C-alpha cells in the first residue's frame, strides 16, 4: 500500500502525519479519514479550490487532472505546477508527499 506523508501545517496537521492508503482512494476523503481536516467547501464536487494541495513527491503517479480541475486550480492560493485538488485526486500505487497550503479561498471555514 502507498504511504501518504502530510507535511506539517500550522492548524490542520501541526506535527505532520504518515499513513497508508489503498490505491484508488480519493485523497481528500483519505486525509479526512486519517484526521487531517482538509477544507472542502463544495463537498468534493470540484466547484471550488478549498481542498487545494501541493504534491511534493509522487505527483506523476496520480491520476491526470481533467479540465474542470485545472480551471479551479488556477483560482487556488499559491497554485503551481504540482498543485491538485485533493477531492479530484486518486491515490496511485506509489508513495506521495502532500503539502497543504497555508491559506485557502474559503472565507467562512466551518468547524
């Protein structure tokens, strides 16, 4: 099983985290299941960019983003060539390292 490494984030995952996932798992749902409270204002429907992550290792092993995802990534804070929307990302066969950006576009985060 691939290992997911989440880099430290000041509020969502201060110590960082490592866990295993099944190939084919949805990255956002897997993060939530393992205690990382990734924002997801549109409930995984690819209608916002609040679940934006940066894949620091293993980017090429993930599913290809579609045009809708790429359009929403353009609106994400700090987006770059290694950016993905975690709600649209499927875990592959290889280990990945995930960075959650410091900010998101979500103006009213719910706890």
